[in-house]
């Protein structure tokens, strides 16, 4: 396997324009003759499907949901970045580019990040045209707010439902193409494998989740837009069904996996309550604009928050980082909270929480302003905890939230398998070792609306395709393999439920591959995960049959993949002997406890090539070069 | 807390279906209704029985996947909450709770509490959009929108498409769902060009799918997890009449 990043030569601000000109075009009349499969219809998938449909391609889309509007992009709250400089605070494409490279702790490709910053303005234009009801000021112009890791206001938002509104925009654009007949949507289908014919990605195998049928679909190219893999940790802010199966099975077919250990822990989530808990709930990071984070100065202070006077409170982010204060990047905010709780300064019944206090903001701005900005978040917090955040401070704790790693892609968003494209959170590309707030929506839509539609055309125009049919041997073979796997899972008839295995894996991952990682812990994870996997294949208990809606069977396939992916994440974290962004190796830190990179040895993308289950995968390195943003120790003081 | 449950079990679309009684014990009052079902399902799986199928995903009230009629009410006794946000503390210890799927002709039951709501997607495809091609649009601030209008459009756009309004309506009408989309887009300057066609096509598809008419019952608004107002239905009616006669 060779990694060719295909970064175009030339000045960074010209690369994308030059590249677009050099891309081959498909004759408009021929576009309908090409079939493109898009798996996953969240922001990246729906925007890609809509745009490809508009261009005239024949697009087949698949989702395990009943409707594209259920995808987890819908849950993004805070906003979407674009350097429009509407706030006149000195923002520019360069500044967003710089912030993103620095925020990612110098582990992203400069050329990709610059392009992302370049097209982000077009995304806002597109969304407004679709009718996305962004927040506005009294003159009717678009309003912006600031967000973690940035000192300018460049975040566009629709209350705390920005992801929902952007997804509904992309979904409506896709619905329009369904009506026009260029896009077909297959609901309640889960992709279980990729079909590679003569080295080209030519189709997928799905399970129809209602009938249990194993269905083959053929195409000229396949796009994966299946999101991230944070559910490897069991407890995360991801939706329950979010999984890694599509990208994992593609990995096993030869697509390299980039930086699997780069996971993001979000600082403002509602702390865990009890064992019954099925997921963690995120509170938008925008809360940090007006909320102040603190813990009591004394250990074991049992007074209620409102009884603790100012002089006994430690507003630790404001103290440690005077210039960024409560708006430091996510990895920094999360780590400081964990440290304080580890040192016994945490609050609430479990001691694993810190306060996020709005009393000052309410006094300064009035309750109505806070209500307008964060009303639904406050309501949600109230529902879950039965505490009123207008009166008492919220309690928050970090939770796994996003994965920067994903399938390796080149500048064209193509994986190491020709004809297999990966967009949105599912790829590894633009966020380096840490993603800035309000950049996930930006990347998903940039890939789908403005990058993939051009680059995939180049592949289609320059590739010779043999005719393939779903009756052909390569399809039959993969289809049979999946049927066998389903049969195997159903026949084990052990004693432990899928859920129990998943929770156990989650515990290993959180303890050893979570916010702080070290050699000993990671080695422990690498010993325990394969054992758990082995037990799974001998002792998992499924009920029901294969030919009906069977949620246990669905979960079992996903957990089987998490049990392999967890091992790769641990291995990647062990091999990367440095700290960067969200990857914090306790052995490698500065005197102040910040992440300490090792640019001499690890300034590269780690792309892993599958070598067999339980076998050590092959590591390929894509060196990263920084011509424009010179790596330095990140400082938010 | 302990509860007695009566849950609708139906193997597939063709099965007749029936209520089955269960008991769940030691449920935390902070657990959500779906987490209570999770606990019951673990018991069922351990006993080798088929777990109760229900749609769910984000579990924070925004994806619109979940939807259970609980004690006769869409999404249960909470106001402005989806089933996943409903906490068990709203019930009394020892309560008997009845759980059944959305019941409406256009929403056939797939299994247990899971129904097929793709009819709503087909209504969306009939016209629930502004036909703005990717790329060919104006600069975002070229279209100012008065703040009160943008806010009202957002109120309507907050619909999560769960179908609670349909399940709550004695006529199985989807008027609140359709009204939310028509209203959201009709309010905005960007939505003016296709205003008439949108109202006509979406209403036409709604009728074709077999949803009933609105008879001003307002149960939809009362049960909507996003508290979408029936005022939007008034606007839909106006949009429809305007489109028909002007």
C-alpha cells in the first residue's frame, strides 16, 4: 500500500482552484449513466447525494434509519463556522485556517484545512438559500457568536439546534432530488460489507433491517458518510445506533485507517447518573460563552453551590488561561476538569463534575437574554437532572463526543481503495488531533456540497469500468460471507447479552484509552480487548430470528466490530509516543500539564493497513509538512 | 421504583397484535422511559424471549425516532418532551403503564412499538423545500430577514417529524407536521417563489397518504414534543386557499 496524498502544488490559496481546473469533467449527458452509492444520509451524505443528484448522476442512498432526518448530525447544537467577518473583528480565511491547524495541534494537512476554510463561506450562503433559519440581529442580518478555541465571532447558529436545521436543509435538498428521480433512498438498510471488483470499489452488501434479507447493490463508486466511532466507548454523546461497521468492513477490505486514536472528549456534558444510563447528553459548548466554570477551593466542601462565597471558588480556567478563559479548546478544558476531580475537588453526588455557573451572566444580561440564547439547553438540563440551572449552577463533566480519526483519504477524499470515497466524520482528514467547536458541521457540508461533487467526477471520467452485475461471483461471495456471519452470531446461544459485552468494552476503553493514556494502561487494553472479543464469539446470547426486525442482531454486528476497532485504537495510542490535542499520553506533558508533541518523530498521519483479525496491522506514515503555520507549543494563556 | 407494564406486542405487519403484561423493578426515578424499557429488555433477552422493539436513536429529544403512546398520550405525560426525555419520576411507584405504538392508518406497525413513518418523507419530497441548487445562490447577508420573522420561522422549523401529532389526532391528521414546514418556508423571503406550489403539493400528498383532516381538536399541539403551535395550521389553511384561488 502506498499513500499518495495528491496535494496539488503551488501556493496554498491557489491549490484548490488549480486543482479544480485540472480535474476531469464528465459530459453532462453521460452523468446519468454513472451510479454512485452514498451510505449514510447525515449532513455529509445528504448534502453529497443532493449535489450529485443535481449534477445528474444516478444516486442510490442508504441509511439504517427510516428517514435521513434521523441521522445524528441532527443533534449538533452550537453552530457552524465561517470566516465571513460579519462581526468586523478581523476574521479571514487565513485566520480560520490558522486556528484550525493550531487547534488540531499540527496533525492535519495544511492544504485540506485551507480548502475547508475557503469553502465554508459558501456553505452559509447555501444554507440561507435553502431557508435555514439562522439567528439574526435586529437589522435582519445574520448573527454570530464566539466558540471555544477562537477569539473571533464566526459561528452561525440556529438557537441550539444548528445541526438539526442544517440537516433538514440538506435533507430537503435531497428530498427534492428524490422527487426529481435522480436520488433513490433505501431506508432501514445497514451496509455490512463493501464489494471490490478488480481492485475497484463497485458495490455494497446491506441487510434489510425489516425483512432480514441480505441485499447486494452495484455502482461505479461508493461514498461512505457513516459518521464516527465514539460508541466504541459505549457511553458517549453519540446516538445509540451510531457505529463503525461500514468503515470497519471497508478497512478490512483494504482501506487504510487514519489516526484511530484521535478521539475528542467534550467538556460540557451532563455527568453520569447511574448504571442504567444508556448514553451521555451533551450541552453545547456555546454555554461556555456566558457560563463560568469553577470548583470549590477546598477539598470535601459539602456546601451547596450557592452557599459557597466567591473567595472559596476556583474559577480555574480563568485563572490558568487569562486570555482564553472559559473558551480554551475542548481537550484543554476536559483535561483540567478531570484533573481537579481526580484530586478530589469535583462536585455533585459522584464527585465527577464541575460547576458551570450562569449567575453572573443572568445578573449582567438579564434572564431573558440567557433564555433566548440557551433556553432549550436549560430546559433539557432541567428535564434530566430535575435541577433548575437558572437558579443553581449546572454540573458538567467531559464525555466522548467525536472521533477525529477515520478512514484515510487523499486530497480528493478517496480512500486507498479506488472508487471508495469517505466524507464527513467518517474520514480522518481535517481536524488533526483535536477538532474546534462548530467545525464538524462545516466539514461535513464542505465535503458533501463543495468538494466531493467535483473530485468524484474526475475519477469517473478517468476510469475504465467493466460492467458488473449483482449476480456476479464477487457479489455472491461477499453476500454469502455476510449470511454466514449472521448465521454464526445467531447460533452461539451463550449467556451474556450484547449490551453486557459492549459495556465491558466501554469500561476498558474509558479507563485505558480515554482522556489520559499511558503505556501500562494501553498494554492492559491490548491484552483485555482480544480476550473479551474471543469470549464474545463464544458466549454472546442473541434472541429472535435472522429474517425479521431484530435489534439484538443489529447490535451484535456493530459490537463485534467495536471489539476489533478498540484494539486498533489502543495500538495507535500506544505507538504514538507523544501527546497532541485529544491524544494525551501522560508520559509526555509539559511542566504545566499541557500536551507535549514530538514533531521530530510523530509529525505524520498514522495510516493502518489491515492484516487479519488479531494480527498486528501494518503502519504507513504520511509525513505532514507545515509551510504556513509553523508548529509551536499551543498556548491559550 | 417498580412498575407494571402493558405493552403492545406485534410480530410483524400482518400479525394481529396484543397487550402483554410485564413487571419492572428497581428503576431509578432519573431513568428515562426508554432506559426503563432497556432494563426490561435485558431481562427478556436473558430469559430467551424476544425483546420489545422500539425506535430510538439520539435519546435527547431531537432525532424524532422514538414515539410511544403512553397511557393514551403521545410521548406520555410530560409536556414538550419526546419519549426518550420522559423521566420515570413523573410516574408514581407501583403504577400500571400502558405502552402502545402510534396508531394511524398511514403509519403501519412494523413490529411492537415500531411504525413505518415514511409517509412523512414522501410529503417532504412532494415540496417541502426551496429549490436552491448547490452553488447557485446569493451571498448570505444579501437576504435580510426581520428578526421576529426569523424567530417565528424557527419555531415552526423546530419540528422533529416524530409523528406524535398524527397519533394524537382523532382524525390521524398530519396537518401540524405539514403546517410546520409550509409555515417555516412561507414566512421567509427565500420561500416566496415556490410558496403556492409547495402548499398545494404537500397537501395533495398528505391526502394521498391517507391522513385525515383537521377538525380543530388541538391535541396535536398539546402532545407536540417541540410545542409547535396550531397557529401554523391556520397559516397552512391560508396558504392553501391563497394558492387555490389566486
